[in-house]
C-alpha cells in the first residue's frame, strides 16, 4: 500500500473507531443502531481491501513457490557439476533440450549409458 493510502486508512480508522471503553449500558437504542450501521459501513470499506490483500498474498505465494521450484531445479543441475575434476570449465555445462533428461539420471545410470554408447562407437569403428 502506498504511504498516502496508509495515512488515509489511519485517519479513517481514528475517526471511526469505538471510544476507548464504551459503556454500552448507557447507550440508547438509536445510538446502538447507529453504531451497528457505522460498523457495517466500515466492513463495506474493509472487505474490498481484504480481498485486495488476499489476492496480493496469493500472488506473492505463487512467486515464492516459483522461486523455490527454480532453486530446486538449479540445485539438480548444479550438484552433478560440483563433482567434476578441478580442471572443469568455469561455465556450467549446458545440455541441449534433447539431452536434458540426462541430468536427471543417477551417477550409475549415466555410467551405464556412457558405457553402452562407447560399445556402440567401437562397433561402428570396426
């Protein structure tokens, strides 16, 4: 919320709040009725604000969820790279879209696939 909206809301709240400790026993029926109407008006003003706040919170939660998912995806891609030899390139290895599934495999599964590929290469060379 902008500063002017906050000031406006604070001023409205100060104008429209109960006295510190109202003594309801001394109130007349008209005073009680007008207080109920005033509370109803306050709720009519606050309800859209609450809906706006709820939608903002939902939007922020969605952003937070997306950031968490992005962090998780990056960790999945970066963790295998950490185990490369010290002479590894400084840039992260980027896999082509058709090879992206390779990053999701375990170390053993990758080793098996590489071994199979090497066998195929040897057969083709002969």
